[in-house]
């Protein structure tokens, strides 16, 4: 994910100005904050059964971690080794699936022990990873999301992401929540709400000022996790000292954060595969 900061800024600045005029812009309130390892270059994040699971990047120090939410303590860790740069992460059944950048290699782990079950290969330079319970959903920084078979890792479809102004790229870390894909947009403070059945961005969530004051060593916003049992949304960033539980406000049509998520519905990717 090495992209010129000036180029990214110019692209996002123009795109966000137009999108803000035509696509709903939501805000947030902070519900709780928790410690987060300020040396964790967060690439993938998820929440399951009381713990956070995190994929961290950087060559030679990339990891897979199980982390206590309340304390930020790492209770289980697997080091990827010098060849790999950790990327997206999801839990599919009892398998943790972790992608890497540039090496075109993915890993399967047992969620209880982090024992490596298998490796697999793929062609794209993968960034983010989530799943809808039937398919793996992968980003690579473009305006397309890739749909993979969770057993063979073969690509079986694509979803083009767009807002009222046109295609939207730089999609990074993602979390699938009841028919929507919440996605970080690289080098921005925005999370996109993507309709998983159409690819349309139905709203943006502006998290500007979330980490304030922001330490000079802290990187960009990246990392989204959802507690399905309690309807809690967690976000953090690369090398951030804090992980936040937030509530989305001013976001009509987003019931999962205002009524205990019971009215959410699963997207079926009907435009891609049936």
C-alpha cells in the first residue's frame, strides 16, 4: 500500500468534496475507549467472544494477535516472519484467514490456538478482508471488491463500489454487518457504508478528530470491528494508542446502531452470483 501521499490527498480531496454534496455524511459519538498497542500497524481487525483479533503489518514484524478488549493485553500472538507483510483478517467458521501484501500468500489458522492449518495463493495485491457468511470479500485499493470462494479461494465475482459522483477507490480494511460493508478509505478519516448487494455507498461516516490530540507517530485510521452479540462498533488506526467504541449518529437508514441491530438484513450479492 505504498501510494504517494500527495496523489492520495488530491484524489480524496476532490472526491470527498463532491461526495459530501451528494452522499449523506454521518458523524459519531465516543461511547468508550480502550488501550491499543501504539506499535501495532493495524491492517485487519475483528471481535469475537470477548476478544479482538488483529492482523498487523510491516515486513519482518507482522503478526496475528488475540487481544483483551479492556486492557489491550496480547494474550496470544503468531509472528509471520520476515517474508510477509500482514494484511486483512476474517474469521470464517473456526478458521482465521489472514492475507498478506505483495507476496500473494494467505494463511489459515485454528482460532483457538493460532496453529497454522494451511496456506493458499492468489493473484491480486490484497488489502482488506471480510466475509458475508458465504463468501470472502477482498479489497485491493481499487474501486472493486473481489468475491472469493472460502474453500478454494478462487475468485467468483466482483462488486464495483461507487457513490453519487462515480467509482470510489482506496477501499482498505472492511467489516461486513448485516448487508452492508463498512470500509476504511485509505489515507482518510472516512468510513464508507457500502450496500453489499449493489456496491453503492449509501453514506459516509466522518471520524475526523477521533484521536485528538493525535501523536506524531500515529498513522491513518484503519481497523473496524463489530460485536454482533451486543451491537458495539470498534475502530482504531495504524499505530494508535487507543481503540474506540463509537455510536454512529445522523445516519438515517442505519438501524443496526440504534435498535440493537435486529432489523438488519443480509445482502445476497445478487448482482454477482446467484
